[in-house]
């Protein structure tokens, strides 16, 4: 009986661990169509935070694992932003704010994002609201820097309307 309970406990822990290991890929939605997303963006979400990444980028994974995923899981990510991920790796395409299909690399280059990770702060027309957040710097303070950029982007958006 004890052996059976132990086996069930191990199976349950393994199942949870497997589910947890799969879930990060779905925590940050990949950009598919900014035009479509912008047309249905509802309050309080007013702007896009676009995470520019690439396959194999250790700093991108560090940012996801230590800052963005915990903020999403604990519902601490600012409600005013819609977070999307754009990969500059080969094969990633999306529809931009005009509806044209472009590569992730082309999209990132339009905004001068040549380093990964970079976070862009864009309005629903695709206009950059503040300077992007480039790299990870001191990861312990990244949440602070991200919050400051979101505040500045929100202020810029409100003054432009």
C-alpha cells in the first residue's frame, strides 16, 4: 500500500513538472498579426511590449525565466501592456501593423532592435513610444527598469492622444 501511494505521488510530481516545463512556451504569446491584435486591444491594455528574441539566446531565456514568466504567473505584469514575442530566427514571420507579412528579423530591424533580448514599447499603430529596453543588464533590477519603461510609454501614449 505504501509503495502504491509513493508511486502515485511520484507520478503526480512528475506530471506537474512536465506540465510546468511545457507551459513557459505559452506564457508569452508569439506575435502573429499586430494589425489584428491592435484592432481588438481592449482597455486597460493600451500598448504593446514586444520582446525581440532569437533561438539559443541565453539572455533571452534568462529574462523569460527570471522576470517575465514569474510576473505572468503571479499576475504582476502591468495590465496596460499586451506582451508579444518576435523571434529574429529564420522562419519566424508575422503580420505587421499594416497587415504585411514580414520576417521577425525585418520587423525588429525597423525599430533598430539588433540585440536580443530587446523590449519595444509600441502603440496600436506601431509607433515607438519610448527608447527600447536593450539586453538584460543587471537582471535583479530588470523588473524595476521594465516598470519605468512601461510608465514612460503610458505617459507618452496619453500625451500623444
